[in-house]
C-alpha cells in the first residue's frame, strides 16, 4: 500500500507538470537528454525551439531558465561526487578523458560547435518570430520583450523571507515524497520511529 501511494503521488505530480499542453521546460530536458544519448543534432535544435517557446510564452522564463541550468550543474556535481566516493572501481576513467569521449561520441568538436551555433541561431529566430508577431510588429515587439526584463529588477524585494524559509517549504512540500522514495528503495535504512504503521 505504501508503494502504491508513492507511485500515485509521483504520477499525479507528472500529470500536473505535463498537463494537457506542451510544457517547454519538460521538452527542453527531454530533447537535451535525447541529444546526449543519440548525438543527433535534431534534438538539440528541438531543445532550442522549446527554449525559445518558453522565452516567448512564459513570463517566468527568466527564473525557469536559470533553474534548469542550476539543475543540470547540480546533477553533474552529484554524479561527480558519487563517482569520486566510489574509488574502489578499477575502471574509473579520469574526467578529462570522459569529456573527450563524450565530445567524440557526439561527433567531434567542430560538428558539435556547428550544431550548437545552429541551435542558438534557431533559438534567436524563433524568439524574434514570436516577439514580433511573425514580423507584424518587428522592431517594437522585440524591444518591448527585452524591456520587460526591467520588471524583474523591481520584483526582487517582494518576497523576502528568512534564509531557512525555503528549506522549510522544501521539506514541507517534498518531504513525504523523499521519505517514500527512500523507504521503497531500502526500508531497513530507517529507524523504527520513522516507520508508518499500515495496519490501520
């Protein structure tokens, strides 16, 4: 029953995140992962289009973009720390060699740079298309879109909280999911007072 509740909560979160429309943040992550797995440039271009749609259609892109970058960096640091703690592996490859292997697997430095620049150009074109209403409002629409960034400079002091408030919210909102996930993976890890009795 505990496993079923955890799975249902996770599925409900996914359903809310995806909804009935395209979610650009999810599309960026999926396309980026597919590019990393396959090395096909089409996926990087799809990620760029998704990022441009996020910029053009979401007011909060200015927060969502950096959050995606922070999540990517945090994930890389997590895997680096996890691998560095597992020094018992004899097959551990140095980081520089893994970077070279990844670049070679994605086609080499020049093709990778070419597809990255192409994806950036696609990002700019799609953003300009949407901000200018498909060139009906060309110079003014793009400049107005850039001017909206000034709004975020004045909003930084609206949500002042103590330094621990965000940790409290994280534990309050996500604590049950983290507990259920860890309990499902290894139920013996928890002390007895954390175990929820299921014989109600």
